[in-house]
């Protein structure tokens, strides 16, 4: 079961990806993905489309979402898999999580204007597929288009991360709430790309402990958001905390993402694949 080309993390135009759910399904299938989940940020509006497109291709599908959470003052992402995409508590929680994005984007734009970059809100909006889901990625695309930076990575480094002119601190969902919404909707919660967070070792340990106490069951080990040298550490932590392991490219765009759908090493055989926990929810 660990030798399976599962890709359980990617983004469509419903959040900050550039491909539609249908185009992602086609690309995943063409790349040899055997089990797929679309995991848009804070939004399940693409789930029915993704599932229908996957089923038309004979590609096995799990529902997915990536919830923004604030833990120890740092933004953490929790992936949910195999849930009911119409569950009221989940829909309500996600709507509340999306709620502050518009105002945050206006503030980001004001700060960027003060730093000499006018019109960023309107500019970012041109890239937004879902008006409730304006994200830093859309600002990054505008700043690249307008020639301020060469690529999105550079925009984040210079403008959109903590301490930089366009960064606006934001309070997202609470860890326990995000895990609860996913579980109440019948899914499993997974810590996304743990190596990406700026927590201290103590805070990272607390994240894993509290996640587990809230009923979290998985952690991403093999992800396009980790360097291969980071896989081993999180494989060890998965075993230490009794968490299943997940695998996903975190693909956003053919032009921006360095890891394509399905283009990842397999999970190590010593790990329990997260899809084993939700085999009955594969559609
Ligand atoms: P937001 O939810 O608006 O804070 O935006 C977060 C998104 O920004 C992430 O999901 C990534 O897609 C993107 N992102 C964050 N950091 C970087 C980076 N260093 N380079 C490129 N994209 C990034
Ligand atoms: Mn993203
Ligand atoms: Mn993420
Ligand atoms: Mn992601």
C-alpha cells in the first residue's frame, strides 16, 4: 500500500491554483496518479467538480481541503481528507476562516502602496478565481506581471512574509476547531508540510502533541513543499507520534510549481499510508 502514486495535496482556481479542477484531474491522470485529492485553501467549492472529473477518467478520488490555522502565532496548514463535502459544521467553519481575507487583502494593498507599489488589490483581483479566496499568491502573481519581481518566490521573500512591507498578520482558525470540523465531517486531519513552519523545536513538538490530542491522525512526509532531505525527520516523527503518513505535490501551477502532480518518491514502507485509514471513502 505504500507503493501507490497517491497525490493528496494540490490547488485549483477555486483557491490559489491556476488550473481548473477538471484540468488538474486530467493532468494527474496523465502523470500516472492513482489516487487523487484536490485540497483548496479553506474551501470545498471544487470538490464535486474534482470528483466528477476524476470518476470520468477512472481516477480514484478522496475529498480534500487545506485549512489555515494559527498555532503559537504561526500559520499552520491542516489538510482534511475523505470527509463529506456537504457537512454543515465543516462548511460553516471554512466560511468563517475565509471571512477575513478581503479586509486583509485591502490592508496588504495599502501597505504595498506605501512601499511604492500602487494598485495591488485591483491587480491581485485579476488573478482571483473565487472572490472569497484572495490570497498572497494572487498578489505575488500581480507583482511578477508588473515587473516588480522576477518570480513568485522572490515576491514572498521581499514583500509578503513576516517583517516585509506587504505582510499583514492574520488570525486563522484554531487547531482544535479545524481538526474537529474535519473529523465531524467524517474525514482524517493531516498536518501539512511541517518543515515549512518557523516554530522552535519545542513548539513543533507541541504542535504534534496537541494535534494528536485533538484527534489528528496524519502528517505529510513526502511533499513538494519539503526538500527530500527533510522526509526522514518527519517519517521518524510520524512513527514517534503514531501518525499515518501522507504524500502530495502541493501543485499550484505549471509555471510556478517545481513538483508536478504525482512526481514524488513513494512513502517508505515503514510508514502507514494515510489512505489506509480512509480506504472506504475512496470514490
Ligand atoms: P495565504 O493563505 O493568503 O497566506 O497564502 C498562502 C499561500 O502562499 C501558500 O499556500 C502558498 O501557495 C503561497 N506561498 C507561501 N509562501 C510562498 C513562497 N515562499 N513562495 C511561493 N509561494 C508561497
Ligand atoms: Mn497555496
Ligand atoms: Mn500549505
Ligand atoms: Mn497547499
